[in-house]
């Protein structure tokens, strides 16, 4: 019987855009619009559906557009900020006629607390509105970042670029935190635990499906972790473990040419029938039906 590897290589898996391939310093900032001598949105539109090993920030100043993230189409409007975290499937940017900034940042530039804050988009996929003053402040900092990128040979370039990037990240964090406060979402230890749990799932879901594993990693009991997730998200820990597995299965079904059996095996299901049943129960269709329907 043919054996399939649990760990897939990038050649067979979803395409991964690696920041080091086009921004060795770990930061890339660019203004997009239709004006002469400025980058066109067509540069991004040509990218196929993919995932990144870095953070993707989009600040839309004027106009409107849309962005597909993990099977959801996000509608974008003027004065909005959107964050795509590493590993999320995204593409199909449509923002012609708009003016906006795209910033790519390596995870090592981002403080742990900020990463937890950005992880909220893994639970709620939505853009964040910016006030007029916030938008202007973002524009000033982003304009500086773009101009700095062409001065690698100047004294203290790395230090200045890092400081400016950290300022941008802090502005993003402040905007997201303000949105939480306005929405009445408390900053609690339970909420931070939920975000850490979601990040752990993304790292281990292929090989670890038990609640006990994640609870041990977080130094809490399984019962307490389940209570926290139910309180914060309305769903259990088991739900989120399976949801991450299901999401990755959908990604592979659409983007890769792996067979359903190969996908199930790669996601930790040696029993092909069980994987099919799980997928059908959660989506209402078989994996093959999902692939056919979404590749039309």
C-alpha cells in the first residue's frame, strides 16, 4: 500500500510567500494607486491564492475594494486597516482605482503582546475603521517607510528602519485596541489565553487533536481551557481544533492537486473514511464535492 507523508513539502502544499525572497531586511512597504510612477494594484492581483510566512497589513486611504481571506471575502472601504496573520490563505485583491498601502513585516519585528492582539483576526475576520486623524498619521509613517527603503547604504539604515517599523506596528496595535475598547471587549487574561490557544493550534493541529495536549502547553486544565474558549468564542476547544483542520483541508482541496486520501493522511487521519465523515458532517458535502464546487 502506498504510504503518504504526514509532513507535506512546499512543492505539494499551498504556495508560501517568504519575505526573505523579496525583502531581506524583513520589511516591505509600498503605496499602490493608479497614479503615474506609483505601483499598480495589478502587481498584487496577479498573485495566486497563497499564504505568507509574515504579517500582511493593508491600509486603504481612498476608494474601496475586496480581499479574500480563508474563504471569506472582506469588503474594504476608505480609511480602513486590515491584518492578515502568517499562515492565513489569502489573495484575489481587487482595489483598482483606490489608494492604499501594503506593508509586509517579519514576525520577529513584532512584540508578543502585539501578536496576540493581531491574532483576534483569526477569530473575527474583519477590517478596522480608522479615524481621519489616524489615517493621516498612518500615511505620514508609511510615506517615511517607503522613502527609507531606498536608502540601504546610508548610516544606521537598519536601526532607523526598525524604529519606523516598530512605530507603524504600534499604530496598528493602538487602532485594533481602540476598536476592542469601543466594542466593549475587555482585555483579560482569558482572552489572551484564547489567542495563545489559537496560535498553538495553527502550529500543531496536524499532529495533535487532543484538548489535553494544548491545555498542558498552556499550563491549565482541559476543563478550564474549554470553559475559557466557550466564554470568549462561544465554541469549545474541540470545535476550534477541528475547525483549523477543516480550514486546512479546504485550502488543500482548492489549491493543491493532492487526492482526498492524501490530504486526510497529511492532516493526521489515517482512516480515510473517518476524515470523509468528519468533513461531510461539518460542511454538508464530501471533500470531493467541495473541491468540484469551489474550483468552478
